[in-house]
């Protein structure tokens, strides 16, 4: 199908505002007499607050309020940004108080100060006297589950948040009957999102007595609900405003600062209070990616057919549940629509520890499971003497596959073409033949990995999105959505969808990028790579309703049947003849000003999307491995995606570049480190935390295989999180190809790689046989 706007690389709507500095973020807004809030944090990983004396802090000139746990409602709430469930058993774990009376990690917030300025607030914090009862702490999931381990939450015996899993088929029979049963252990580390803009919010009480929170959040409508719950307020007493956002990557899918910001304002008699985290605070008291340990046991035939797999996962969720077990469960669901296993047993356990809280991060458990699975498949291929590509091609599902548990149907499946495209781009066959036996300290290797990812959360959670379109007198339209633009380009894509349906240029679609929960349509927010897929359906639905109303007015003007007309290039045309019958502006003016029949053209609608679509892709990579220093360098990388119809190719390519860069940091450099004796973070800053810079990032190549999936708007599927999933295992597999050494934990930073090489004696060898 030919499109006028969809499929074109139109410029981002927010590009000029952002590059010129005109875009206004949360910290750019100021209310009169704004106060500053600061937090007193626990120096201990696990400790009870026995006594707290705030008298000296309250007496300090410039201090407006000091807040302790005793000043706040004892209402436990969940911080995870999911839609509310009417079923209590399907809600997130409610284990958080706004301020803790028992610290569960170094940095847990136990008191807060509101002052006239930041310096006064910092001074006041130092005047608060706390008597602690220090408790034993645990940092690993294994230690947390041991008999006699300190109990982090009284409601969770053994510190296990959940051990719910799934299975289908007879895994024991498949393991018994297999020619080979191959096992492997894999491990991923704790990493941080490192978005440019830190967590920030300010709150005040308006003239109607309502609590207003302005926040850098991905989920304004959910923030509204959680702030109200945490403070024991009716939900309608809270209003949330989301301006421009400087990145989120899932961290801002958690409600980290907003309840306390609101509590600070209430303690200051409704005056506006700003609560903005420092970068060091962002590292320890927002969210991290779950560290996971995974054990895989796979039944394989001698010719490489994958019959069954038993996966055991240990997920470290830190001191509070946040998204908790849903991360581990998400990981277990994403690989099923990729490989045709006859039996799967998935046994995850999510465990509390005295570490910073883990939550949603780009990929939502999928980078962890695919690092393990795709590494495991290369290990299997080597054991069987098979080409790793051939092993995967042999075991792919087919179009029409229906997941036995979710019942989601695969309607488009471009992975074979992604593999072919990636192999050709990196010259897989040619380079593998050329590698042969390598001498010298630097070895070259090729690696690849696949992934699958969903478009939204159905059927696990509600997928509801709203859109409102109002036609203006000049024929342009204003679009409002509850979905949030956080840098991924969703506002631009929604404008393209609207323009396509209404026959408009994109610059005649005015998107309201600020969400205000009083007026913005309801939407659960930016997560699960759902916005183009889910909210796009609502936007298209609203645009089609506006289109129908335009044609009704045009029919009244011309006498033609609405079915005989179309909208093209700001005009109403007679379809069969292609001739203009009136300008769109004329229709709009009639709708506003016809003395008898005036009725402005609008649409206010929503879509409850009860369907899903799987995206797929592959990473192909070439690495250089220095066996004397342990340094791994990416010489060439290709990330190939089946994301259905690509609405905006340039934006899509940008998503891939950013995602692959993030994934390479995860693979090669990034990990949060903690002192095992105290639980204190050792690198909670951007100097010591090794985030890749431009100089560390290779040339990233993006490619697309465009399928059409009938489930989505114009055939589109998810893309936002997909690029981070497969680069890490592809790099690991390339290192295995180069050196013959299998690594089972990331990141592959030089010290870890060097120590492994020394352990296996590779550094003393002159050559290694390429397999």
C-alpha cells in the first residue's frame, strides 16, 4: 500500500525545541516561593530506626518542615508503574512506605527536610540525630534464602518475593529421551539506566485544595493513582503534569520521587517544593536492572533439534519489590515465540536483598534471558559441531504459531530474512572461512544472536490508550494523547498516523506533548514498547472518526456520497475522478460557523487493545580480542529488525543506534559494585561507573526487514526495547569464536576477560584453532 506520510523520515516534532534549548523540562518550571526538599538516607544496609531527634534541624533558620515516618500515613503501596487491577491477586507487591522506619539498603530514605534553599536543607539533614539498631544484611539472592538469613520484609518468609513459574509439555520425558542433555550457568550484573535527566518533581497544593505534582515521568496517570494511594487521598484530589522528559529507559516507569514530593508540600502547608535527586542518589534510590543467575538444561537430538528446555532463574530484586517477579516472568515469556520447543519448564525465583531496588529497564528481563539462551545455543552448537546459524534456523517456529500459555498468535515472522540480511551484511560465510587458525595476541571472531519481543503487555495486563483530535478552523488538527514522549519519537509517529488518515502534511498536526492528568486522555504510559502499537491504534481510530465527520460535512456541501470521497493533500476529492470538490479548510469553517448545522469536528476515543504482535531480530558482530590485555573491541556490528511496518525510518534507525550502544555497555563495561562488608555502593557516579562514551562506541549498523502485521496500526510492531536484547550474547559468542573460551557472565571487561584467559592458559598459547 502506498503511503503519503507513513514510512517517511519526517523530522521529529520536538527536534528544534530540544536542540535550541527551548524545550522545558521539570526543572525549568518555577513556582513563586519554591522550597527545596532533601532526604536523610541510611548509612546502613539493614537497620532499624530506634530513635530520631529532629529538634535541632527544626530550629535551624530557613527550615520549613522536617518529616519523619511518624508524620506520614502508615500506608504500604507499590511503586511499579502498571495499570491498576481490580483483582487484588494481580496487583504489584505493596511493600513501600514514603519514608522507611527500617532501612533496607544503603541510601533508604528515613527522613526529609523542606527548607528555603538547598544549602539550608543540607545543613538541617546533618542536625537530625538517629539512633540505629544495625541488623545483619545480605547482598546475594543465595545468601538471602539461606536458613537463618535476616528477614528483609516480614511478609515474605525466606525473602522470596515469588517463585511462580510456568510450563507446558513433558519436560522430564524430553530430557530422558534426548540424545544430549546440555547444561549451562549464566549470570548478568546490576546496571543503571543513566538517563541524562535525573529524577525530579515539584509539588504544591492549588487553590482548590488539590495536590499538583509536576514530574519527569513515563506514567503520569499511574503516578496520580500511586501518589493518592500513598497519602490516603481520593484519586481525584491529585493532578500530575508531565512536561518534556530527558530520558527514562524504564526507570521513570516507577514512582520514585513523587509521593515524597507531595508529602513535602503538604508538610509545608501547600507551598511548592522541589525534590530533585543528585546523580549519586539516582544510582542508589531509583531503580536498576535485575541481576540474574540462570541455569539452562536442554534436551537436544544428535542432529540439533531442540526438544525441551528447563530454565531456572534467580532474580535479585533488591530491598523492595518494585516490578519484582513480573520481570522474571516477562523474561520467561519472550523466547517461547522464537524456538519450537516441545516442552518448557520455567522456574524463576525473585528474591529480596539489601541492595538498591531493581525494576523496569529497557528490555524488561529480556536482555538477561537472551544472554543466557543465545550463549547456551552457541555452546550447544559447538558441542554438536554445528554452525550456530544452522542450529537456530533448524528450530524456529513458523507463522501461525500460537503460544500455548498466552494464546498470542504469530502473524508475521521476519526472522529468517533478518538472519539472511545480517549474514550478508557482515559477510558471515566469507569471514568464517578466512579466519582459520589464528596466531598472535589479537584474535578475530564472529558471533550472532537472535531475539523476540512483544508489542505491549496483553494478555498479562490492561492495554488501554486514549486519543483526542480537534479540527481547527484552518483544517489543521490538534492531537492529545495520554502516552508520553520520553525521547523515543512517539509524538512524531502519532502525528504521522494522524496525517496519513486525514490527508494532511505532518506540520498540520499539532501534538500536545505535555500530559496533564486533568485533561489528557487516559493512557498507562511509555513502557513495553507499546506506544506505536497500542496508542497508535487509538490515534488511528480517532483520526478515522474525524475523517468520517469531515466527509459527512463535505457530502452535505457537494451532494456526493461520503463513500465516493477521500482526503488528500488538504483537499476533499472525488475518488473515482481524482478531482478536488472542496478544500479541507472550507469543511472546517462550515463545521464551526454554519448558522444551522455548526458542530465542531472532534473525536475523543480510546482503544482497549486485546491482541499482541511479536517483533524479531538478529545481531551479527565481529570482535577483536586481545588475549594479553583482555580487551574486547567491536570491529563491526549489525542489528537487523523485523518490527513490522516502519513508520519513520530515521527515527527507527536512531532507536537502534541508541539501543545497541546501551547494549554494548551492558556487554562490555557496566556494572554496579558494592562493598560486601557494608553494602555501600562503590561506583554510584558517572566517573566510576563505566558508561560507554562516544569514543567507546563503534559504528553501529541498523537494518530492517519490513513485514506487515495486521494487529498493529499500518502493520507496525514494537521497536523501542528490541535493540538492547541481542548484542550482548552476540559479542559473547564472537569472543567464544575468536578464542574458544566460553564466558558465562557479563560484562566482559578487560580484567575479567584477562583473568579467565589466565585461568584456562590462553595467555601462554601462541595460537588457537578456529572452530
